[in-house]
C-alpha cells in the first residue's frame, strides 16, 4: 500500500493502477487461504482469527490512497459493456455528479446503421462510478455504438468528462433469467425478482398461482430493476404454488416453466405510529408499522405550546422511505406519511416567532385507518429547526455566459431572491464595469450593461455578503469568483431527425415540424435560422412555436413553392449558431464540441394540382364517339373504391348533359397513370361539339394526383 501511495504522489498513475489490480487479486487470494485454513481446523479459534483493528487500519489506508489516486486522474469513461440484452453498464474513473446525468447524455445506435436505440432510464451506482442504461430495444447481433458528448456529464467535483465513443458493444447471454426470490406482499400481490431483465411481452409469459388463470407480466421500465409485481387471485393462508410460464430474457433465452411457492399469512395487526422525525423546517414524517389507506389532516392535532394549528391548513401526503412522494402525487398509500405545517409568518401565531430558530411541536394522531381497521392513537413530539444555512455558489466551474445577451449565470444551491443589488461588483480585467443582477430560480443572472457589453476576457465577480437571500432569509456569504469569457461556444448536441422525416401537406403548403426536445430561444421561430436546399427559405415562409413550451417549431413553406412530384427529397438546415437552448444558452449543433449546422434530408409533399392537357374522342368502328379520353399533366388516381368519380365531370353536347362512367383500367392503362377514360352511359354520339368540364361544386370532385393531396384543377375543354 505504501508503494502505491508513493507512486500516486510521484504521478506514476499507470503503474499505480496496475498495482491496484495486483492488490485486488491478493485480497481475493488472502480470503481463500483464510477460509481454507479454517476449514482444516474448524474447532480452533486461533487459526486465522479475525483482526478487526488491523482490518480497519488497512481499509482506511486503502481508502486514502484510492482517493488521492482518483483525485489526480483526468475524468474519463473507462468502458461500456452489455450486462444483458437490454442494459448497458457505463464505467467512469471518477464519481459522477448525480444532477449532471440524464438519459439524453447517452447516444446509442445499432452498429452499422443510424437507427437510434434510445436510453429510456438509467441507474447510477451508489459510488457514482458506473451507470446502468436501459435501452428501448434489445442489443442486435451486430452490437450497438455508444457516444457521450464532450462535457455532457460532470464529475462530483464538476469537472467535465471528455467525449467518448465506442463501437460494436455486443451481448453474450445464453442463459435464461433466473428467479432469485418470490414474495407475497399482500393477499393479492406477488413480487418476483430475477437476475436480469425479463421480456414478458414477446413471449406472452406470466404467472399462475395455485393453478389459477395466467396473469401476464409487464416489462420493466426502470434500469437495474428486475422485480416484477403481479396482481393474482386471493392467496390462501400458508404455502401457495406459483408457476412461471413461458418467459425469456431479451436474448430469447427461454424458460417454459419454473415452479416455486410463496407463504402468505393475513396481516391482522392494528396500524400504529412507530416513530416521528423532522423532515425540514416546516414538515415532519410519521413512520407507521404498515401502510394505511386513510389518513387525512383531520386525523392530526398539532400544537405549539397552547396554540393548535388548524387541521385544514396541514398538508398530508404519502412518501417513500427517502421522503419522495409516492405515485399519483403522493396519494398512493404508504407506511410513511409527510405532514407540512403552515408557517403563518405574518399571523399572530407563526410557526417560528421572532428570533426563534427551532420549535417544539406536540403531535396527536387518531382516527386513521387501513380498510376498516382504525389505527392506534398516538401522542408524541417533534422539534423542527429553521434553515440557517446561507445560500452558496455550487461551483465556479459551472458558471456560464451568453455573449448574445451579455449575461453571466452563476448557479447557487438554493432558490434565490435579490436582497441588495449594490452588493455586486463586476471587474473586467482591471476595470469596473456596469452590471445589473436578477435571481431566476437557483441562478444568479448578471447582465453586463456597460456600452461594450460582454466582451472576451477575465471577469471577477465580487458577491458581497447580503447580495442574495433564500426563502428563509439567509443571505449569502461574501465570495469572489473568476470566469473567462471567450469566443468558444458551449453546444447542445442534437442527433436524430429533429426535422422529422417528412413534411405535411396542409392546404397546399408543405409544413415541416422541428422538434428540439427542450425549450429554445426565440430565434428558433425565425425563418432566417433555417435554409432549404442550401438557400434561404422561400419568400412567404413562416416559422412559429407550436406551444408556450417553445420546444417545437413549425415551418410553413408558401403554397407558391411548388413541389410537382410526390415525395421529393430536400435538404433542410438549421443554420450554424442560429438557435440556443433557453436554460443554458448552449448553441444547438450537430457537434458536441463545435458550432455546426444541422443538415437533414426530408420528404416534401406534392402541392401542385393536375391539369388536363388533352381531351380526345374515343370512337367506335363507325366513327361515332363512345366516350372521352382525358390526359393530365401528371398521374392521377382512379383506384379508390369509395370515391364517386361520376360526379367529377360534366359532359355536354350543346346544352344536353351526357351521362358517363369511368372506364376500368385495360391493357396499357392503369388506375394510377395520367389517363382517364370516360365512357358514355347510353348511346354514341357524333364526334363533334362535345365539351367536358370539372364540376362547379368542388366538393364533388374526387379525382386527385397520386399523393391524394391535390384535386385536379378546374377546366372546361372541347374534345378533339
């Protein structure tokens, strides 16, 4: 251990890493030798005895060396592996900042294709050094490629992990899922835990209890969660036979039948409060011996001295063991109940009086119940303490800036309000510059109001004590921060089809939807931010946000922009440095490290109506007209079985209308070419003086081009 410590101190990190591996092997071997020795002399306590004090010293020394080693490492993603067909494990060399990770930080595609395999959930390990990713689809035989953008994920010390890519990550799994445990949670609920993700859906697998009907399973939507809950027919007291039928993992390793049993005994205990503890400055949590389904504000009597808080002003909700609301906004029953007490700061009976930093409350609970069983009455007390912690800057490494708006954003650990704006001083180089300040959530936004605006260079931000305060009126301590403003822009990498794959024909206009997936700035609703086929959008184009969320834009090309063929490919572009993410100011880009345009090929829809180019007589052997042959400028579609094409046209000889039918396609003719034959219904007529026109009632015209978007243009033509 001392040798590794010396190597770390000397910066010989590669050698130290190899010796850490040797140390791990030695630890495993030492345990094996110890167990073997004890097996030889099972009745002797002096053979390989436990030495806890020495063990503690060694572990403490190892932890210290490991920490110093990790501190000197540059952040890096060490590896990506498939732990089963639906999950990947990403390993980091440093602990990750929990708040910096999101499913969108990982780009996974099928190897050899552009097909995305979206990460739907992730689970960060307790030590923060690895994450399990749950994919939408199973890993294909060729594997998946994984990419993480530069700076997308931060260490616990807020340093950026660099860009990482790996290709063809494959899964090797030939074993069916193994049942680890089966538990009866109540009279109609059984929980089954496996050693990997189970694909219940593909195989229509499920559970049968005591020979009853098959209850289908539902696939997990949580990374690393292999526990599945089944609602089953009522269990009997004692042992219940559970059969698992026709289940498999996502590598198609299948198990036809597994049989186990669960024991169930009815819980007849009376609900009771086990403990009470403070949660925050105005809330406490009750822990009960079991979940209850009825507990409301009226069940509580909360007092401060002789004053009783009005029950109706209390807020009561169910939470989990970590204090997070249960499903459906805290209405799903639990054994943990959170009670929020009103602060009443401006009333005659505030929760905290003048100069009080803590308050002792007496709490009585009665009348709560589970089903029809009323819980035991409870009387206890809890002491709540006022938040006295000053808001502080999370890290100077997280300071961002936006030269377009002249803003510098400083992140704090609490929601802020500005207490005294005169407590801010901004120095650029050696010159004090004018600036204003605003609090937005947990961010302090500093806007440079100097005539030059936010320019390149080093800025010192002097935040004197009392500049900002939190909701408990705690003010910040004085601190000075330094940040460097450069031309380098932080980017928000966008992959996939943000423009969709095809436009929509809306009243003759091609409409393109841009899905940013996050709120963006107003430049996204400007036509100048986009290009079509390498040029500015056509004159008359409009762009607008679809909702107030400002995460989606529609671009309408004018009807005058003609697309004469169905499904024409076109290149749509989000111009470089045009649009920024609203919350961060990062430029939306096709690159994680550079400001680049996003180009995408989409399909534009035909918006040009067919026109008639020729009308000819169809004649019999005697030269009499038996119909008309209409030739159009493009292919038209007469294959519809629901359209009534006999109303589309009006045929006349003089002022007399001639009834007609649309001829079925014949040799050399199809239902989707540019020719339509209209056969006269009654008798032939002289091949002269016949006119054909579209119905003046456009609602009766059904004939369209192949796209189905554009009805034939109106015409009135004499046959030739």
